[in-house]
DNA sequence: CGCCAGGGCCATA
DNA sequence: TATGGCCATGGC
């Protein structure tokens, strides 16, 4: 593949043709998540297998911990117990509470969703660039492209030589794609699917 | 059975 | 700024 001639939108269409629509949120789970649950998922999946995250999300749902308010009401030990299947449960319980407090400082989730700025989110302890962009894109419908470990491998598989720091890669994607939120969501999900199958995981290919 | 996952923080140099 | 240790469970 010739360097410098990669068309990212074409790459997106190839993945879409090969794997089909991923529709991460909300359609890939059996319930329709509220935006808060998307934020919870973004924290719980930090360096963690998504299957484990789903177990933890199921426990939270079963116990009706489905809002930042509820998250702040229950005891920390209780929250830790609920999310244990997702690993790093002490850290993550603390991070969930911190995020819940931050969200509530806006006066509720809807206000947070409309007003939060990326800079502010990045200052929250436990929210790094990937988690921030996941929240902004999937929960707040903001046009930020999410970069993760799979994205780095994907970019390198295209033979593109880029500085691989987070911000450079994010701008690389954002500057070469239409500013389309649905496209960002779907492309990132497809890249993850590509990475999983490459690792010999994921579901069998059917088309 | 070992390897490692849809990161991020912190201490150290 | 750049490495390295740490966090922890469950899938495969």
C-alpha cells in the first residue's frame, strides 16, 4: 500500500462491508442504555475485556444503579462489589464516583452533556484522553474520534507512519474524515472489531 | 494453565 | 518526557 495515499473513508467503507454495522451503543446490548451507562462502560472498560464489563453493567442494572445520582447514593463498598467482575474495581468505583460528582456539578446529566468541554473532562481524575473521547462521542454526541490500542495497530497496518501520540492520531482521523458523529462512532467500533478478529477473537464472520 | 483485555495514575530519573 | 509498576477480574 502506497504511503500517503490511504483514504480513511475508503478504509471505513471496507471495514463496514466486511463486518457490517456494529452499532455499539445502544443496539448491541439487549437493553437500551441511558447515556450515563455509556459513561460507566467507558470507565469500566479501561484495560479490560468488554465481556467482563458487560457482567458488571448487568449487576448495576439489576440493582438499578443507572444514574449519577444513584451512584453517589450508595456506599463505596457496595459500588465496588457490584462492579467487581470488570476488574480494578476499587479504582473504578472511585472513578465512577468522581465522574458522577463532576456530572452533577453541571446540574444533571443533560446539562453536563450539552455543556462539558473536553479540557474539563480531561482534568477529572481517572479520565484520560480515550475515556474522555468515548464519553464525549458516545454519550454526549460530540465529534471526537476515539483512539485506542486497536486504532494504533490499525493505522500501522495501513502503512501510515504517524507520530503515535494520542492527540496527533486523533487529529489525523478528524482531519481526514467528514465531521459526522455517526461515522466516528461506527468507524471506531469497526476498528475494534477488526482488531479482535485479527487476534482470533470475536464472532465468526458471516455475510 | 498462563496470557491479557476497548487505560490511566504515579513515582522515579 | 519517558519508562515501569500498579491496579484485578474472568474469557479464552
